[in-house]
């Protein structure tokens, strides 16, 4: 049975430089159906910030208040289809063939950043777009971010006396009329929004020009280093840390090749970052970064990460490149987070300094993992994308496990091309807020799910059925933003 709805929502202004990429889709609605050179240490400075608390700041427009999302409706069509475009209109028709710099960087993209918000029934709801067209954060005008992904979140540990959520994004595009589509490997947003239920207001971003989010971590500048993607973030003693992966190539969907993973740190709340060679886990021998630890083949299992602070330790889950590996577990005293020799790895029965002795704590496939404690469930929750491109969770009493079977929070049947489920670090009650990305539309969406009834013993290894297959969750429409023409003087 198919339910058709019609919906529009008002959104921030769409600048002329990106309108060509989104005009075809910034209309009423679609439908629905059910069913640099190497160095010993590299510091990356800033020419300004939109954060009112930082020096040399540039002003950004936008509001820090929170507002609810608009109601739902839709038209007819297929939510599984992809609009032609890619972030800057590179694809041709429905074939998804892509040209230009972004096509080379992100070859699977087949749709434009059109602000499509899925209308869902069941325990999980799409609240709003965090980035791109249709986002109340107006990221196109304020930060020159029209398409991006991930949105990895962590608490900033009250850095500089301001309590905020940090949010790191991957490959980002902005002005589609410039050479290279204004592509950046990564950008960072900050938010002090404590009202989680109705969305997430972005307050500031490190800038390199007015209204332009800078690439915060360019990488080591070694041969073959194509892009540098954040995989996890944590704050220790007011210092921000991001674990990044240096990507050599994007391969087939769900697969990629990395050169290394490494820690970058910031002592000024994310404004400037230093990438530390001593934290490099090289994925290939002779990677070309001076001063890094000796190559260990076992590094391949720690190319992507998720952090949890507990009992004076930083726990780090590690997975290989791509979306098909298992998760291993390491820990390090907080004060020694930058010393790889201080890390211990879980063998299933003990903590040892040998990475090669580590065993999986969460079985494959695990990708884009986030882990945190949930007081309502009284369990640790691990969220990741599974083999069906659905966002699922597992539960555990201890970080070492055992971890329960999976429960599907957001089905890839209802939101195709889905990946990157990252939980809001301040979300710990009955309602769990998180973000997800779709690679065809290539922007980040904010979701909220009801955990009532999902209590699950860690020893229960049975995977629960996808609610999209049982009828408990359906997609009843897709809501697009209205296009608003710029107003003189705004």
C-alpha cells in the first residue's frame, strides 16, 4: 500500500552560486512508497572564526536558537530514485556517471544536495537537515557548505569555558562555480544547543575567510594522500582530538584504501590543529611520513575509530578501512592519549601492549562506529551501519563485551544510500538523537528515535528483524525545502 503526501518547508536562502545545482529539486515534493610537505609536526592555523569566543573572528549570520521541524506531506514518485547532479551537478541522468573533481573524489554520488527529508512512521523520525539546502542552519550562506557527510560528534569538555558539541565532517563542497567546487577534505562545526528534541543549531565554525569553513586538517602532504577524513573525536582536559584516516583511494562503494590513521589535536577549541606523526598507525610500509612509529601490519585493523572516556582511560574502538571489518578495542590513560606505546589492547581476557593480539569485540560488518553510555537502557550503545546500509545498534554492559545482537534503528530500505550513524554525545535518555548521511543526496540529516521497548540483554545474540520488513516502520513521503530567492539587503 502506498501513501502519497505533499510537503514543503521554508529554508535558508540558496545562494546563486549553488542554485544551479539544486534548482531542479528545490521544489514541492516527491512521494512515497512503503516498502602540504611532510614535517615532524604540522600545525594548521586560522585566519578567523565564526565562534564569538575566539580571537580574530569573522561574523556569521544565523540563529543559535532551536526550532521544530515542519510537518509532513508528499507527492508521487519513488524515494529510491536519485536526482541527477552530485554535489555540484556532475552526474548524467540516472546512470550515476560522474565527471569533474568531485566525481573523481566521490565516485558513487548520483544526486544533488537537495535537502530531501524522509517522512517516516515508527520509532525513528527525521527531524531536519543539519547541512545543505533546507537546513535551518543555513550552512551554504554562513559556511559555504552545500554538501558534506558524517557529522562525528563529541563533547568539547568545556574548552575555553564554553560547553559545546563538536561536529566533524568529511569531504565537503561549497561554491560549485569555482574550480574544484570549493572542495575541502574536512570541516568542523560547533553547537551549544541543549534542546536536542527539535534539531541542532550550529553556532560557529573555524573559518579561513568570511562565511567560509576552512579545511581544518589538510594532512601530511605525502604522495598518494588523496583526502583526510575524520573518524572519531574526543576531548581530554579541554584539548580536542580527532582521529583521521589518510585516504589513498575511494574504491567500489563501501571499500576504500588508507595510507594511515593519525591523531590531530587542538588547544583552542578546534580553531587550529596539529597532526602528530608519533600517533600514526601506518597502513602501508614506507608511507613517507618522517618520525612515525615502526610499521606494524596489524595497524590495518585500526584505520577508523570510535572513542569513549571511562574511568580515567580513553577507550578506542578500531576497524579496518571500508565497511566490512570487525571492531577491536584499545585503551590508554587519558594523559597519554598521544603515546601509542601506552596503548593496551583487549585479547578477550586481558589487556596487553601487543596490537596483533587483539580480538574482535564486535563482529563484522562494522562501519562508521560511534559508542556511548545510555542511561535509559543502562547499557553502552554501539551504533554503526550494517551490510544492508541500515543504521543499527548493539548493547553491552562493558566496553569489552559481550555485545548483543543488532536492532535496526533506521532501515536502508526506507532511506536508501544511508551511512554514518553518529550519536549526539548529550543524548542519554529514552530518546536517542543521531545523524546519518545518504551518499546520493550527500548531506547530513538529524534523526530522533524512541528507545522504549529496545532494552536488550548483552548476552542476547539474536539479531532483531528490520522494522521496515515487519511493517513497524514505513516511509510515507519525502519533504523538500522551498527555494527562496535572495532578498536585497539580507
